[in-house]
C-alpha cells in the first residue's frame, strides 16, 4: 500500500526566528542569505528522513508568514513610487521564491545522499467561498505593528481593517492590520500535484496555504474579474479571480490529504496518508509556559477534540490552535495519523519519545 507523508513546514523553517542584535537587543529581520542558510538546514533534516524511509512518498507544504510580512514592509517603504501589491500576488510571489529555495536545496541534499529524486514547486491556487464569514470580520494579523493612532491613519488612508493585537510589557497598545482568512475548499492544481507524485517528483505546494481565489459569478452573460478584466459567455464556466486574503497553511495541508484520499478511493486504490506539522516546539502542550506545563505525547482524535473544544480552548489561536484544528480536520477527513514536532525530533516522535502523535482511535 502506498504511504504518503505530508510535511507541513512553518515559515520559520525558511526564515530564522528570534534573532536579536547583540549590541542593541533589537530584533533582526533575517536577510536572504540567512533564509537560504536556514532553509538548507531544514532540507538536511528532510533528506535524512527520506533516506531513512525510502519506501514512502513525500509532499512538502510550507507557511509564508514572515516572508509576506517582508513583502508588505517593502511595499510600505516604496509607497511613494510604486503601487501596492495585493495579497494574492504577495502569496504567489512568496510561494514561487520559497518553493525555488526549498526545491533547489532539497534536491541538492538528496543527490549528495545518492537519492535520485527532485523536488518541484507548484504555485497553487486554493478555492474559498466569497461569502466566508471571515470576509466580514477579518481575523488574520499580518505585517508590522503600529500604535493606535498610526493604525487609525492606515485605516483611513489605505482602507485597511485594523485591530488591537496585544499590549506590550508597559501596557501600550499594539495594533496590526487584519485580513480575511477564509476556510479552504479545494485545491485547483490537485491533478498537477498527483501527476508529480506519479512521476516520482516530490511536490512542494499550497505554500502559505495557497493563493486564495473565488469563483466569478456570471451577470447577464458577463464574468467580471479583477483589474477591468471581463469574459463573455452564456455557458456556465468555472472562472476564477484572486481575492485579498490569506489561507492557513495547516488547514490547506489537511485539505490536501483529504483530496488525495478521495481521488485514490475513486480509483479503487488504497493509500495511507499522514500529516506532520513541523514547528518550533517539541509538540503540543497544556498550560504552555506555565509552571504546570504538560506535554501531550500520544492521544486519539476524540481525546484531542475534547481538549480543543473545551472552554476556554487551551491552545492559543495565534500559534498552536490552528495546528490542532488542522489535525482534527485531517483525521476526520480520513487521514491515518498526525504529528506535531520539530524537524530534528522526527525519528524520536515516531518512537513516541518526542513531539505529539494523534491517531484516529
């Protein structure tokens, strides 16, 4: 039976996090050289895993939060001379750049280990509903931080949605831009991803959750897209256009597993799919960073659901919460097993000595 492993990497697996200047103590925004070196380290771990488990098939997905933040920051500085970039284009740009880095470095590492495989990026579109409630009440924080007054000016000047993010150690309000983060419904390039797998290529896809697109509604035989583009047809045609939003990459990775399972079932083929979410923590924890912090090493779906849906949810919405939600969705979709771990702890996680393992029952 074919066994597919979906590896979902956070944006921090490409961009090192938590760097500070030794003299000033200020946060360092990693440059391109730092991102290449960080990506190489990640790809070394992945190539080791693939060499240890050569019988398995692999798919790589990745976040792009830090990278989109940098693109938006560049747009802020260049606003007087260059037009702003819409979020769907930012997502596509970062998918391509990060996929290029990961594909090249992973392929290099595999060759050095005598593995004759290549990785290839597919810039992936992901369909969302245009009536998703998050379009009415955006929830995803992106880009740099502002004071309340600065945020109010941005809202007025740029027609942004802004919300209070948190308060700093002195109690000052930190505000940020918020954008819609709709639920992913299907992956437009799913057939291309499958063809890559069949050809022995390691797909890199749904980067940053994918580029969010919606179906264009026909009005009087006209399909109106963005930027003054329109199409004319009396037939019902599935046409798409980009939308200002971002998609959670872990939910998109769970959806990827669901679609692959459905397509295999339609062919009468049995496959096993696992989802591994790589993060900066050694698995999920209860009472995170508190004196009674406890590791969640191994549990089943119903046990995880009981914890996740308790009030209040013990997993922060800005970090571990979406990962837990994605794992629940993945196993409900029919996935076999899911993990949350660090790249260098993958083998220990398989043995139950590190990370978090979640099984169906």
